[in-house]
C-alpha cells in the first residue's frame, strides 16, 4: 500500500535559519549604512516573526528597499552564509519516525539548487526525503509558487499533508486541499500563523504524532 505524502518545508520546520537571516541583514546594514549601523538579532527576528514589512525593518536607516532586496537575494543562499543554518534539535529523530509512516517530500522555494543539494548532503538530511522539490518565487507570490511546484510534481495524492512555518505553506496547502500543519520553530509566531487558519499549530516537528494527522 502506498504511503500518504507529507510535504515538508525546509527552513523553519527542519532548519533553524535565524542566524543566517540575521547575519545577512546585519552585513547589508553595514554595507549600505556604514559600520555605525548596529543590529540586534533578537529585535530583528522578532520583527520577522510578527511579519513586519521591510520598510519598517529598515526604518531610520536611510537604506533604499530595492538596494537592500537586491543584495539580500545575492547573499541569502550564498556559500558564505548557508553554513550558519543548524538542524533543529530532535528533527532528525522525528524525521526517522515519520519516514516509517509517510513518503516525505521536501518542498522549498530556494533559488540556489546547487547550494541546497550541498547543504542537504553536509547536514545528512537528504536520505530522509524521497524527492526534493525546489524553485525560486521571484515573479509570483510565494504560496502560488509552492502550490505550482507541488501540483506539477506528480506526487500529490490525497490524503496528503504539508508542514511549514509560514503563510506560504498554509495558503499553498489550502489551495491544494492538503491538511496544513504550522510549526512555531520558524519565521512566524503563533498570532500570525493563526490568521491563516492552519489545521494544526505545533511548537516544532517533534510534537507531530500519528494522531496529529487525524482531524
């Protein structure tokens, strides 16, 4: 009997990317506003988790949003910064358990496929997933890009689920008729995730049990 499919986002559910995001942000501030501009990780990550717009994050810096965004795209998945990611504690053990119950499919909006493959190899994550789906979302909304990536993969079968840490995953899952599981270990807090009405909200993937997938 074919296993049901569990689509997994990478950044947030499996990887803690907060240090990479912060370091890129900090370095752009230093590049565009000078060394006098300081940044604190706690404050920056709090703004990201409550979904503050870039204009607010850059308030009082004098930095142009377009210039910031261009450098961000060039740096965020570069070899200089990707090694800052860390596997969330307990994630590998949980993926081992879930793999017995589901076909695990990684789906991510990374634009650097070579960097993604190398990172999955270095962190010993690739064996957990039967497929790795990736594409950039530069010209469309993130949730639409993820929806199209899943729907065109040929892997979609019901019942299926999607696990992610943001509105992108929730909206894509809802559009595809998937059960949506949001985790609090990533880029959004509980209040923001509730706005998009996922089927479940859990602290991290360690809280997933077989009963979690029964509505």
